[in-house]
């Protein structure tokens, strides 16, 4: 679940985007008192996510709608399963339908992909992370889906962790200067944040180790052999994160190299649609 205030804001903004000044297609043909029911039909195999969000959408659209929940977030589902039945005013169901399905399909796609990649590395100590590569204004929802799929959220924004990436290092005058400036900034402003520093090659790994005083080294676009070398050099002095072009074909090798974390942007930005529909009956 996400913060209630953020959840309500997201739902109301999304409904306003979709409904505007009225669902005229429904208003034109359906009496406001007419009642009906619809069921969520799953048409794919994977992990369902977004059930709790869907319930909140229905509640905000029309508190009188009744939802009979048959599946919960995180359940394994197969083609033909029924997620829930919603009953009440037909106009309310129709006005909710698109937002409910958009959220369920998108979140289930993320949760399914996360669960799959997680299963590939479950025999190792590596933890699967998401990134900030999310749809603008949908980050809370997408990171919620990652958690449902068994992944771990990386930082939510630029405010909850220091991550010194390639441009920071170049703009800041190199690895040493950038780390020194960061430490000074945190002390001077009485800010307590973890420091993650990106290394682009083995020489930068050595430089970061020598400087010290950070929490994690991010190995960016390292090959599998370079990762093994870096893990040996770091020797448990700092947390290690692998990132960059990691997918289901190579994630096991990176996990088995001994890194602590693997961050995969594709969890939230490259997805196969998870098919489902809301049908009256």
C-alpha cells in the first residue's frame, strides 16, 4: 500500500483526466438508478497486482459499489481466473472501468516481471531493485507493484539517497572531489543519507575504495568478468550493486558473482501487457 493521501490524489487526478465533465457515453443511455454487476476476468498467467487500488477506485467513484474480492495482490493467477465481482450502479462501474483496468494491467505486468527475475536469483544473496525509470507521476504505484512482485524499492527520488553517477563525477571534478564535496555538504547541512557512488571501470572502483566513507559502489555496465574482479577488490568493505543492461539472460551470472543488489530499470519501463477485462454478467 502507499500513503493514503497520495493514493487518493492519484485516483482523483486520474479520474478527472478520464471522466472530465461527465461520462457522456454512459449518461446518454443508462438510467442513473440502473444496477448491474461485472467480473474481472484474468487472461494471462502471472502475478496479480492492483486489487487494493481497484477497490479504492470503486470506493471513490461510488461508495455504494460492492466489491466481492476473490484474489489478493501477489497471488499467482492463470488465464480464466476471476479477480473480483463488482456490483452496483451501472454508470459507476462503467466510469471506473478504464482506470481500474489500466492500473491492474500495468501493475500486474510489473509484478509479474519482478517475480520472474526474482525467481531466477533466489538461490543467491542478491536482492532485486527497481530504479527511478518510472512513468512521471506514477512512481508510487509502479514501485508498489515491484514490492508486490517481491522486489525491493531503490530510492524514491533525489531526496532520499545520494547517488553520484557519471555526470555528477564529471561535473564535480572527478571521483575524489565529488565524494569529498558530498560528505562536506551532508555534514554542513546536518543531513543523514546513504551515499552510493557509480564506478564506470575497475580503476574507479579502486579509487572509491581508497577514498572510502561511502555506503555502496554501483558497478555500471560492468561485464560479468569485471564484476567478479570488482567483488574481489571490494572484499565486503561496501555494499555492491550491479546495474546496466541486465536482463533475464544474464541476471543469474551477476547475482552469482556475489553482488548485494541488482537494479533493473526494465521492471517499470519495458513491459508486456498483462491482459484482463471487466465484463458484465
